[in-house]
């Protein structure tokens, strides 16, 4: 495996874990800082961007995995 691909996949993996942990199920990012709301609402502002960023990181992680498997096969 190419060391640059491995390092890129590691970095993306760390950021993916962090972005997932920032999204608490059933509560928004505002609940992390003390605000609490039991009413369902759509994601807005930073919560929406964090959700989109998490999806982008997941896609990048999968792409890195596929590329490292197909372009740099193990002997």
C-alpha cells in the first residue's frame, strides 16, 4: 500500500470519527452546549454543514479504500 494513501485514509478516518461523535442522536449540536429541545426540527446552520461534511468524509474514506485496493494491490 502506498504510504501517502495510508496516511490520507488515516487522517480522513480520524476526522470522520470526530464528525460522527459531534452528532448526538436525538439532540442537536445546541444540546452539546446546554440547549435542549424535544421538538423535531430540521438541521440548520452548523448542524447541517456538519452533517454534509460527515457524508463527504464517508465518501472520501470509501474512495480511498477502493483506490488503494485496486491501484495498489497486495502481493
